[in-house]
C-alpha cells in the first residue's frame, strides 16, 4: 500500500478542518493510501515534519493557509525527496489554491488529490531560502502575518483590508537599485512584489497579466513612491483598473532579480516574515516541485 503523509494546521482559517477531517482521511484510505496524519503545533512544525520524513512517503498532502503550503514546499525542497505535494486549502485567503484552481471545499480538494496528476511548478529562491508564490517588501506586505488570527477568524479577508487601511498614512519609501536581465535602475519604491501567482492577499490587481506557473519566469511589480496624495490616489486608481502605468509602476518578467539598498528592508515570503536584508537575490527555479492537480486542470 502506498504511504501518504497528511500535515494539517488545525487552527487555520476558522478551524473548519475539524468538520471534514474524518471524510478527508477516509477518501485517502479508499484511494489506496496508508495515511499518517500530523496536526502541526507551531509555526515551522509542518516544515520540520516534512523535512524529516518526506522521503518515507509516496505523497505529502498539506492543509492550512498559504503559510502551511509554503512550509510544505520548503520542506520538500530542503529534503531533496522529490515527493509530490497535494493541497487542501483551509486558510483565510488561499492565494495558492486560487492560482492553481484548487477547490476551497475540503472534501472536493481531497478527492482531487486522489484523482489528480503531478504538475511541475516553479519555486522561488530568496537568499538561499525558498518561497512558494510571492516575495514582497514595503507597504501592507506584512499585513497577513501581523494581523491576529482571532481577527482573521472573525472578519475573514476583510481583516487584511482593515489592517491595510490603517497604514496608508505611514507609507515608507525605499531607495533601491534593481538589477535584472542586464538592466540596472535606481528609484524610490513603496511596494515590491516578485510573484508566481494570480492573486496576492486575495487581490489580482497587483499582478501583471500572463502568469505561467511552470515557465521559469516570475512577475515583478514595483510601485514608485507617490510624491503627493494626488499621486497616491492615481496609483490606487491604476490598481483598481488593473493598469500598471509605467509612470507609477515598474512591471516585468524575469528568472532572476537582485535588489540592493543601503538600509535593511523587511521582506515577507508567502505572507510570513522573511527577514531584513540590504541585498535580496531572487531566482525562479523552474519546475522544481510537483503539485497534484486535477487532470483537466494540468
């Protein structure tokens, strides 16, 4: 019998997995797997479990928010096991599931894992660490991990927006040199995103069009620092209209980019704290992991 490691965050979202846990394990068992279920106890617990044990299994399935999926991919990458990963979304926003067209219904997602096929997905490298779908700096990018879980549970996606609105008056500019594909330029930015997703924080407006998850290229969006409230209003309007006007934005695709600054800049990786750096080297590792998707969504 094939072996499946099921790593789940029991506190993700509104802890809704407890209502579907037996059904999920039953689906896996009927699908021909001997299931080991592991509820995570703290941040990075899922990562450590997968790092230590992934090689013992034929399939790893994780359930939780985007942070749980990020930990799973990091665990697989650092273990060198090459085991496929299935995902059952249970978080507040679930950007990764939205991008990969994975059902937010947990039972449906479990069935899709059993019936699915592996899809080779690009992974991000960030100063030697890994990320699943976005590395970011600047205004609002730390909202997801600095918003209390209790607030997320009560208000859902609105919790992120509430926290972001409180920060508009405190926009900070970062003087950064950007290098990619033989180009070098320096400017002041309030937000920087390097991503492989169609939504960030539940919003699709921040990502350039034409995202391909296995092409070895990431989408980069940099928002210039507004010089007045009027410019800020124009930038917000551009985002609403999904028009990344080069007057206010840098937008490009690349397999590798470097950010250099005199001051340390705080980064987030998949919505979790990623540390502070004066230099950030980011690379797209083409088709580095296998994600289980439904056959008709491959």
